[in-house]
C-alpha cells in the first residue's frame, strides 16, 4: 500500500470512523458517552458537592477495587469464559494477607505478596480444572465460589473480622500522593501517552501502513492530557474540612491503577502472548491449528484474573481497614463483570481492552456516588446499574451481529 493511500485526510478519517461504528466496531464509545452524561447530570443536580475535590477523590477510591477486579476479569472474558469466584477469591486472599500481617507479624512487603500468591494458587487450580480436565468454567468457578467462602469463614471465624493496621497497606486506599509527585506522575503519564501515540503513528507512516489521520491522533492525545491534568488539578486542592489540616493529592490507588493499565495494555497489545489470547478468544480451534498452546493460554488467564482479584481484595481491605468473612461476596463479582462489559469488553470473547475495565469501573462508581449524593435509596442504585449493564450487553450483542454481517 502506498504512503499516499495509507494517509487519509481528516474528512476521510471521519468517514472511516463512522463506517467502523456502523459496522459494529464501537469499542468504549458508549461507555465514554455514558460517563460524560453522568458527570453532566450529577454536576447539574448537585453542583455544590459532586465535582468537589473531596467527592472526586472518594469516587476514585470507590472505583479502585472494582476496576482492578474488572482488569483481571477482562483476560477471562476475552476467551469467552467466566470466573464466578473472582470476588470471593479476592476476599480469601485479603484474609490470608491480614493473617500474615497480624498473626504472623510479617512486614507489608512480605504480607501483600503472600495474599497475591494465594490468588495465584486459586487461579492456577481453576485454570487446570477448566483447561486440563475440561470442566466448563461456569461450573468450576461456581464450585470455587462456594468453597472459598468456607475457606474465608474458617480463616476469620463466624462473625469476626481481622483488622488491617499496617500503615503502608492502609495508605493504598486512604493515603495520598504528595502534590508535587502527583504533578510529576501526571506529566509523565500525559507525555508518555503522547510520545507512544505519535511514535506508533510515525512507525506506521514509515512502513507505509494504514493509519489514522494525524489530527485524530493529536486530538486523542490532547483529550487524554487534558483529562489527566484536570483531575490532578482538582485532587491537588485541599479537601480537608478543618482549615488547620491539609488533605490534598491523588489517592495512591490511582497511580497503582495507572501502572497496571500500562503494563497489562502492553501485554495484550504488544506481546505474542496477548495476540495468542485474542486468537484463542476469537476461535480456539483455529488458534490450536496455528500452533498456539490453547490449554496454557486458558490456564494463564485464570491465573492473571485471580491474582488481580487478590489485589482488588487488598485494596478493599485497605479502604475498610479490615477483612470480614463476607469480604468479596455480595455484589462484588457482578460489579466487576459489569465494569468490564459496560466498558466495552465482549461477553462472546475475542474483543476487549484493559482500558475498558477502567472506564466501566468509573461508570459504576459514578452511578453509586451520584445517587448517594442525591439521597436515593439503595434499590435505585441496583436498578440503574442493572439497566446500564443490560444496555451494555445489548449493545455488545448488536455490535457482534453487525460485525458478522460486515465481515469484520
């Protein structure tokens, strides 16, 4: 393909993008539009509280554990599988970590890895049953969902809780990055995204491959940079209600999620392993004939999913300063799956990105946060979140049919 043919004008780029949308390749667009609508709506209804620094920080902390859980579930969903045990696996791992920190007296840099190791072991066992034994993931993870609740109950005891007192662990969800460091991290994130985007565009141009119009790339870079810097500016304000106290800076969970986003996006988008995951999710039989070790891929996604579920449990334990027998139960799994699907990950496998989990998690957290500020009762939150999830699943199904009919 010639370089001239591979370089669309701005108008041609817009036309091509519209055609991709009509063909069912909509990605995270519905979730982004929904998030924007929610922000405008709640800002208009609660202008004095919703967009304040304190509430924005609270919203990000609320979303953190769900986002990390959804990141792990994204790998599983890409294969068209499901992990019903992810939420309680996080609770079990958090309990193991709390015991390691408390009863065993381990420092945080040993206690946290012990909890993550528990998640890795759980994911390995699930993956072996699914890939090697051939039991459907729904059945295996349902069994683990029931069994892990018993494990957590045995570790903690009926009606008991384990306090999490380690200052480093508590700071994950309750501490704040120093303001100066926060601006440095924000500048690095915006600059890094710009550099990578422009470098990729330049590489495609040099090789004469099809690429987006340069103006599109610049607009994306500007939008991302503006969002990152705007959030950093708001979080850098003092949100303490007592004038003598300074409470400012982004929560530590925000850069943690940013690092995970970069690493996991690189794994899925720039490595042979990531390409194999998408291949198996698109067609396991075709992937097997192409020489891909389908069983290994299937085991690995459950390992990644449960390890990130364990990290999600650690973040939630940090936020609550404790672990209880019900940690990771309730609606935790449903919110994690909902975040991934609402963000744009397909339930049918083969399509999705880690960033979908971030966007979907923010949508779910924004709904809960905004309705809470409006004083709505709990059932309204469930109804609205369920309706949004159903809408996202419907959009996914329609998009899949359109992609099939257009040959994508």
